[in-house]
């Protein structure tokens, strides 16, 4: 025992996964001390903010846990070396984005943050440390982590056995979805733990058993665990691309994608989840994890398998392009100088995360056509929206508004791109009055009352129906 707690946990990476996951562990395991560390000082400062509305991640239920545990058994800091040194268990929860250059660019995961945190662990860990892969990783990454940990010991002139410094690697991928992270962590469908030695698997299982039924804990070998995470995301995204492809067919045949989705999803073998058609999946992971899977398949010479999965991403891109074209065509083929309100910028409701949000690509298409965009999102901050378009060398015309009404005022069209609950309850009559006519609503999330909008006088386009 290294202090008054049973065990010390260190989590490297205080992002969307590391932060909420460690909060839930700390909340359910008061016997454990949990230190969440990050190289990003600003992020750590935000996690330590007295004003809990300033936490860097917005998730329903998160504030309450931070209020309860922070400073008791949950700590956020940039003292990476110190926290690694005192940890019995280290979760690696750093970012693993798609490589932007070099071999595998556009497909493979960039593992440089994994490697740098592994090297820090190799250098500063003491005694026996269980290293847990929490980030989503290509299958076989544990091999790399193991090699770095062990060879780094040799680099420093140590003999592994004499020095008593040893490591075990466990894979424990995270399945939480943003916007429901706390609920997902508190009541997961399953917890997956892959490893090579029983003792480490049991150590990590015991953490989860503090609040999760042991029947929900699945143990596998390391490689099955790493691969299952990529496959789970690929299957989820596949369902979305499937229903989105059908949404286009519904629009030209008179079928209604909502009705089709219900009819298909009530077959218990298919199930009704993840069959909501929309402007394509966003978020930091689906696209990157599928592309990673594609890269792995090509690496192993499985080109047909790679092509199959790559098409899930292609359909997603096509769906976004398709929507941009539909907007332009309905506004008489030109949107130059026309004001268009974009309602919703996060990639889904109840999160402030905008990574890979369909709003970004669709907005870029419209800006390329010289439209004037007026954005409103209830949670995404202004600078975040601005930063998405400032990187482009073009001088785009757009503004970020404080309310939906302000965004819609004097606009020709409103495009709903994220299904925030509040959009259903806007004063659509007032919005209609303040728009230029004909006033269009493009409902890409099928979340508004189509008939009510038509009664007010709007021209309405709803995804997946004619
Ligand atoms: P994120 O970018 O929000 O957070 C990662 C954090 O790691 C950043 O704050 C970064 O500064 C920090 N970091 C990087 N290198 C570091 C180092 N050497 N030392 C200390 N800190 C370091 O990413 P995220 O969304 O939390 O995702 C993390 C991983 O979890 C990814 O592999 C992702 O695929 C996976 N995942 C994400 C989600 C999700 O919903 N976002 C869900 C399941 C799995
Ligand atoms: C997804 C998975 O659901 C998590 O299990 C996984 O842990 C996570 O990725 C990850 O590895 O990062 P997340 O991206 O947070 O979670 O959110 P989802 O609810 O899966 O939504 C992803 C995107 O798909 C959103 O843009 C959403 O609007 C879209 N979507 C989802 C649809 O268009 N239709 C649906 O029926 C469901």
C-alpha cells in the first residue's frame, strides 16, 4: 500500500474519455485514489475550475460527480511524472487520431501520443505497474507498448529482473458515447478486459465490480479486445450508413425512411437502435476507427475486406454532399449572398464536441457557394465555430448568433443539423415572420413537426421522405 488508499490509479489524458471515465471510477471506488494528468495545462485548469460550468467536457451528470469527488479521491493535475511514479495502475487515454502524413496517412492511427506516454511510464514507473490501454488502438498495439516499456528499461542500463520494475499490459477499451457518457459508464452493456495474465485482468475487473455486475465483464485475449473495439464502432457506423443510403431511395420512391426504419428495426434480430437517418455520422471516432480497420485489412492483404468497410465512410461523405446539393437546388440553384441559418454545430445533442460534425462539411460546401451562414448551437462556444472556418484561406462570410431566432432572422433557409431538444420547441411562427420568403426549413435530423411547419407557411424538406 503506497498511501491511505488501497491503490493509486493514474490516467494519462484528461479528455472526453479519460475525464468522465475516471470521475465514475472515483465515484464508485472511494478506496482508490485517482489522478488524471494531461500535458494540456489549460484543460487541467478547466477541470479544476470552481465554476463547474467551465469543465472542459460537457456531459449530463458530470458536474455532480466532480463536486462529490474532486479533492477527495479524484485529482486533476499536470504532475505527470509524480503521478506515474506512485501509480499501481495506469490508464492510457490519450488521443489516437488518423495520421495526416507519412506512411498510412489518411487511414492509420497516429500513435505518437501513445508512444510518448508509454515512454514516460517506462521512465517514471516504480515496482510493478499495470498499464491499461483505454484509448482505441490498432490490433497489436499492446505488443509495441510492451516492447517500448521493456527496451526502455534496458536503455537505461537496468536489468529488468534485478530492478524489480515490471509491467503488465491490459486492454480495456471504452464504449461510452458522448452526451450519455456518465450513464453509459454507470450502466454499461459490457466491460471488455483483454490481457495475458490473470492477476492483472482480475485487478482491473475488481475496479469495475464495485458497481457493475460481474456477468457484464467480458475477458478475452489482448488482440480480441483491441480488435473488438474497432469492430464495434464499424458495426455501429455501418448501420447508420445503411439507413442513410436508404433515405435517398425513400426520397425518390415515396417511401418514408422513418417508417422503413421502424418496420425493419422491430425485427428483434435487427433491433431498432442506430437506425436514425441523418446528415451522416460525426464524432471523433467512427470515421477514424473504420479507416484504421481499413488500413489494417490492407496491411494484411485483405483488400476486399478493406473495400467493404471503406464504403461505410464513403456513403457518409456522399450523404453530406447530397444534402448540400439539395439545399442549393431548392434555393433556385444559387445561394450566393443568401443568408442561411445553421441550427446545431455539435456532432450530436448534449455535447459540446464538434469533431467531424456533419455541420462542418455541409457548411463548408455552402460557404464555397458564397452563402452567408448564421450559426446557432446551444452548447458550442463561438470561438470553436469560428476556428473551423478560419483555417481556410478563403474569406467566408458567417456569424455566430446567441439564439436560434437571431440566426434565422432575414434568412432564406434554416438547416437543422443537430437534433437539440430545444429546436422542437422554438417559436417557429415568429421565425417564419422574420425570414425572407419563400422561407425554407431543411430538417436533416427528421426531428421537427413537418405538418405544423407547412401550416405556418414554410417550405419544408425532410430527409428520407418525398
Ligand atoms: P481527447 O483528445 O479529448 O483527449 C486526449 C487527451 O490526452 C488530450 O487532452 C491530450 O492533451 C492528452 N495527451 C496526449 N498525449 C499526452 C501525454 N503524453 N501525456 C499526457 N496527456 C496527453 O481524446 P478522447 O476523445 O478522450 O479520446 C481518447 C481515446 O479514447 C481515443 O483513442 C479515442 O478513440 C478513444 N475513445 C473516445 C471516445 C469518445 O467518445 N470521445 C469514446 C471511446 C473511445
Ligand atoms: C460512438 C459509439 O456509440 C460509442 O460506443 C463509442 O465508444 C464512441 O463512438 C467512440 O469510440 O468514440 P459517439 O461518437 O460519442 O459514440 O456518439 P454516437 O451516439 O455513436 O453518434 C455518432 C454519430 O452518429 C453522431 O453524429 C450521431 O448523430 C450519428 N447517429 C447515431 C446517427 O446519425 N444515427 C443514429 O441512429 C445514431
